[in-house]
């Protein structure tokens, strides 16, 4: 089955009891035993497993081409679950431009639990090799990165990690398995904030980890999930599974629209720079062509005139919502440095855009109007 078919069908069957084509939401927290003490439905208690969570896990594992998946209550719970599955004293190497929640959970939570970590620019393989330690257990990869859309070579980094006895993990939230499948490039783990494109409608929070093998690491991850208890509700799982059914179709439009918006911005006199891997001028364009099926729905741009000009553009749009997050049907725009706080390295002139599923010409007209207020 090709990926569009997998997205619609994986993990989902017509319900045996009711013949419902769309899976029922199973809210029961507990499941009955047969007289012989067995659990014929395969579930005991919803914190351990639930039919809706199992469907979601099967679907994402199939989309990423992995052996198993574990669904968490949020992307951050999934990230924390991965770090908790390492042992104290283990060293994690992460990109300097990691998602800010990843940086903060390492600094504020895992530092105290004895996890060591460093941040490095992963566009520079020599710097990554130099930062590896004998205790490095995990190389954390994010590409395209937030909010500068830097591209890094997944296959080369996975190879480097393995040569040093470490696992390679990719936060694949921005690309989705439709555009990029890290396990195909040799990685061991893939993580998603399903809050974003997989859910797709900005109405549910979730996270998932897919592993290449159903191994001891996966068993530790499951223990963190089930005993730590940061599990998604059955309804949340159902919503995310529903979102995934339209993921291939939505990603086509996200990519189409982002290409149009990026090209418009690249030609606008009040725009200094556009960060979008689909533009031939992007330094990671060739790598993106090799590594991704298409270039995604996320981009950022720098407005001439610094922070005030950027804020004025954000204030001037009418279709885009001024909000953080990404991957929903609606277009969003945000002044990234504001959300990242005082230690942010993001340029003050930068606006990050999640290009939604509206008509591309309407989006361009909205940005054009907002930019015209600058002249
Ligand atoms: C949103 C996001 C996360 C965190 O996910 P939550 O669901 O908000 O906890 C992690 N990584 C990336 C790249 C994200 O965009």
C-alpha cells in the first residue's frame, strides 16, 4: 500500500459489533475478562492501552515505516518520554536551533536528573563529530528547523550517531511522514507533535514516538508512557487518527500554497529574506530535494525595518491569525522572537508563517496589503 492508502486505512477496520465504518470512541477505562481470566479484546485498563490509542499508534507506525509506536498526551510528553528512557549520565546532542520546548525541558528538568546535553549546529558535520562523547546515547535531529528552516542531512547524521554508538532521533513534526521518512534514512526514532499537521485542525494536543525496532528501548518508552501516565484521551486519539486520514491531501495544498507565498515574498521589495527550502536560493535547497518529497507548509521571512516593521505586518493581516503553533487548516503568523523570550536568537525582523489551506491568491493579497502599509 502506498502512503495515501496507509493514511486512510492503517489500524482501522469496520467495527465488529456495530459494523460502524468510522471507529467508535471507546471511553471505557476498564475492559472485561472472560470467565477464564483472559482479556479477549486485548485491553485491560485505558492508561495501559485503549482501542483508539492502538489505532493511532498503528497508523503512525505504518506511515513512518516503523515497527512500533507509543502515543503520548502531547509532543512535549513524547520528547520527555524519550529522554526519560535514557539512563542518568547519558549525553544527548541536540541542534542549537531545537524547538524551544526541547531546549527548556533539557535545561529545566533533565539537567537535574543527571542527563548531560550539548547543543551544536548540525549543518556542520565536523562540529557534530567533535561534540560526540563516549557517553552520547542520542543524537536529536530537527529538519527543517524552527524558525530559520535550516536543513540538515539526516542520513549522514544517523551514520555519524551509529559510528559513535548512539541512536539517531528526528523530530519530524514540520515535515510529516508524507514529505520525509527519517527511518528510511537510517534513524532509530521518529517523534511528532501530532498537535500540528497530523491532527491538522488546531483542536487537539498529542505526541507520538515511532521506533525502528520493537526493542528494549521501546519497552522502556512504553513503561514511561504507561506508568508515567501522560497518555492521550481516547477522544484525542480519535481526533488525531481522523486528521491523519486527510494528511496526504492536506499536505499537497500546504505545499502548493507555501510555494506560492514564498515566491511572492521573495519578490517583494520590503522583504529582506525568505527562509523556505523550496526556493532555489535557500542554502539547503539541494539537500531538501534529496531528502524530502516536497518542501512543506512552513516558512519565515525577514521584513525590512526590523522589529517595528515586522510587528506592523503582523498587525496588518486579516486572513492570517496572529498565533503560535502550526499545521492547521488556517494560516498563522507570529513574531517568533516575542514567543521565544529574551534569550531568543531569532532576528527581531522575522515573522514565521504556517501556510494553511485557504486560497493561495487570497493569502498573497493579504500579505501584500499588510506589507503595503510599510511604504
Ligand atoms: C509543537 C512542537 C513540539 C511540542 O509539541 P506539543 O504538542 O506542543 O507538546 C515539538 N517539536 C516541534 C517541532 C513542534 O513544532
